[in-house]
């Protein structure tokens, strides 16, 4: 039977699909990684990957390090490209504050930023110059022999000078040397714009130069300064790697040499290994065998475990965490918790803080908990820990799950479909003040959930919302955050709270009887501090002994807070020459928000009405209102803020 032309199969071309698919990229990355491990090389004359086709330093990336041999000094360079709009308004200042923090010098003092021409760089001026930049570069330069270099400033300046030559443009940068770790290193912050104010242009650095050119230049300088590594140094370096419980260069060599996860040392000649390195690899394989990460097949062959690299990296990270906890606890014996469970709820003092991932600004806290354990907590990248003082009291607990906006989306949906215009009409009918702004919040949330695959946009302005979407939405939020909420309960260590004139965390524990009585570690210290605080309150007439019981004065917290405010108010009155006006409960107060002051009872905002001032409880949202006219009403220690003298938008 003959078929007509209309039944024939025809190909209809459509527009190409997006090439930015994350799954495709992930698959390609896995393939390239596997090829790299196998030792295969790209086709071409040089057998290397194609050179960069854009950015400054393309030629220099290929030339750098050509004269270096296997005995060259090694330098690790970690680089990060930061888009400033995505990083946030305070990301640059927070990073600069961190790298110049206390305790990073050889003597444990505050770090000092420097530049090409000065040993005392002005970080505020540097931040101001880069305020309009699109991006910024951040580097961590860590020579293996940093301790022998001694002059890290001179080393960094020479490296940046060679970078200027390679990139063919002057560079605006600041750097801080850190000596507070086992490996001294330097943080370099480089502006992403070059040229004059009017004729400036974005600084684009070739990927090849970022990946290896800068590292090769640093290795050249280190080798020039200290000379090539001797055979003894190289042998000792390899011997140290044999027993390390982390991923080493020996492990990388084994993965490259492995075929189908089997390493055959009998073919050492073909692999280009000398007898010494073969002996070191054999010793490393025996060490991996003791860690159950490899198994011996015969005298010359070992099988590597599939998850060897991931396991060794996790072991190395855990070792770093343990050293950090021990350093923070300063010899105090505690049970150590290196990974916080999802349901963690602990109250304790901050024993240490810093960056778990210095390059990506992901901080950590070491909390000496009242449960007698020391907890290492990783926080989300960009979290500002400058307001969390070491010694202060914090509470860490699971983040509140679920969002009100998700419940509202579900309520506004009809038969599983959310339409913004219908929701806006519904809000306007209910008398909402700004219905469009509310709808915009819902749309932004839906767009975020759509990118996470929780909801689907079926048409422009129309979303398909499953009835059970709230639970997946909670999981998305949990994955993006650390799962922990950190709340500062007191900026004072408990030793200073014992005799402090103000409403302290210890007092709140006495009043509510919420402080657990734990007899070990920090919990035992708190129990002792509560007893001593009680004795202090008795001496101040704020507590009475009745037999075996101690009765606290009525409205203890309010009385202590008033005394704290009176001391602070009189001190500020002497400084400013303006009259301090106490605020009565339930009364309104208005003025210009001038500053915030940290007292024993908490942080308070200073409202200046021109002739006098008042102190009212501070909230974080107020900081954006500095210099504005505000009004507030205090009721029982809580405060309601408004923009303007009498009426306005509530904050």
C-alpha cells in the first residue's frame, strides 16, 4: 500500500534549548573530572586545554612558570570573583573588617591592611573608591614556606607588581597578612575596575590567569627568594603526606594513575615514577588500607574505594574543626560536637568565632554549651558575626519553619491556580492599604519556588500551586540556610554579669527559673554565677533571704533596667550637654534617632528632640532610620516604633 506524502515523517526545527541547564553542566563537570583523574589529555599540539579567549593576562598565563622545575617552591592561591550587587550592601565592609580582625598578627594583635605604597591602608577610603564597581576579586595567597619568607608584605607587593605587568594595567588593592593558623597566608582584595574615574572600565582577568598564572608567578617569586627545594625537603614533604588523614597530592597522583579504580605500581616506569616516589606511594596505599580506603589485590596492586576522595576531604575538614575547637576552648575539657544536628537547641557562651570558609565568607561559632559540650556551628555565607562578641551568651535553635507568605499563597489559590490580579482584587476588597506591594511579595516568592521546582508557571502571571507545596517550600528554605537561628542573649560574659548594674541574662534566668542546672562544663559555671548574682542582689536590697529560700524584689528586671538607664543617661547628659528625660511606661516619646548605645540591659536608641534626649529599646530594623524623626511608645519593656512625630509607618 502506497502512503501519501502527508503521512511521511517530517522534522520541524525549533529554537535551541537553553545551554545553562544545571544538570547538563553537572554531568559535563563529572565527565571532565573523570577524564582528568584518568590522566587523559586534550587533543592538540600542546595537549592542554584551549587557552582563554578573553580577559587580561591571556598571554602571561601561558608564559608564567615555564622556567620552574619539579623542585620549585609551591604556593596555593585561592581566588573568588564577587559580584557586588549579589553580595549585598554590607558584604565588602564586613569582609574588610574580618581580614583586619584581632588576633591575626604574629603577636596576636589586630591585623593592619597595607597597599602598594603604604603599610597602613585606609580601608574606608578603599571601600569608597570601589562603591560603584560591578565586581571585586578576592585572593588568599599561601606559600608552603611562608614562615621562611618572613617578609610577607614584600612578597605580596612583588606578586601584585608582576600581576600589574601581566595584566597591563595599574591595580588598586589592599592586603592583610594572617599568622593565626598553621599556614601563614595573605588576604588580597582587588578592585574590579581600572582607569580614571571618568574613563574607568571593568577589570576582566582571563580564566587561565586566575586558575594558574597567578599561582605560577607566586611560585616564581618564592623560588627566587628561597631557592629551589632540595631533595631532602621534597622527600620530607612527601613523607609528611603519607600518614595525613586528609586528601593529599599523593592521593591525587594515585587517582590519576588508577585504571578502573585499581593502582598498579608494577608499571611505575610507564607512569614516569622514580623508585623513591614509588616507595612513598606504596606507603600511602598501606596507610589508606589501614583506614579502609584501599584494599590490597597482590604485591603491586591496590583497589581504591570509590568514595576515597570525598572521605579524605571530610576527614581533613573534621581535623581542622577539632583543632579550631581545641584552640577556642583553651584547654577546658568538653565533649566535642563537630556537626550540629537539625534539632540542635543549645544555650552557651561564644568560645570562638571566625570563618569556616575564608574565601566565601562563611562564618562559624564555637559555643561552650550549658549541656557540657562544645559545639562547632557553621553559619550561612555572609552572616555578620561582628555583633556576636567572644564570651557573650547566645542561643542556637532550629530556624522557624514555614513562611506566612506560603500559607497566604495557598489561601489565595483557586483550584490549584494562583493569579496575581485576582489576589489583588481580593485584597483591595478587604481594605488592604497597599495591595499591589503585597501581591509583589507573593510573586517574588513564587518565582523563587519555581526556580527550585516547587511550583510551575503555566502562563504569564499564572502559577500552578500544588496543595502540598508548603512542605517542599520548607525544605527549600532549610537547604538554603544553615538550619540554625543564632540569637544574642547577652553581650557580657557571665563573670561581668555577676556584679553588673542592669537587667542581665542571669537575672532573667532567676526570674523565670529557665536556666537549667547542669553540673558540668559551662553549665556548672552558670550555676555558680547564679548563686553569686543572688548574693549581689541581696547586698543591693533587691533580694531577701527567708530561711532556705531567697525572694526576689518585685519587678526586679524593671528596677535593674531603670538603674542602668539612669547611669547611662547621666553619663550621656554630661557628654552632650542635653537633658536626659526618662520615659514612663505607656507614654509616647519622639525625636531624631542619633545613635545606639549598648548597656547591660541591652541596646538602646537615643532620640534627640533638640533640647533633651530619651533612651528607648533598640531594634535592628531601626538602623536604616539613623538620622530620621521617629516616635515610640514603650509598654512593659517592649516598644512600638513609628516614622515621624505622631503618626506614620510603623517599623
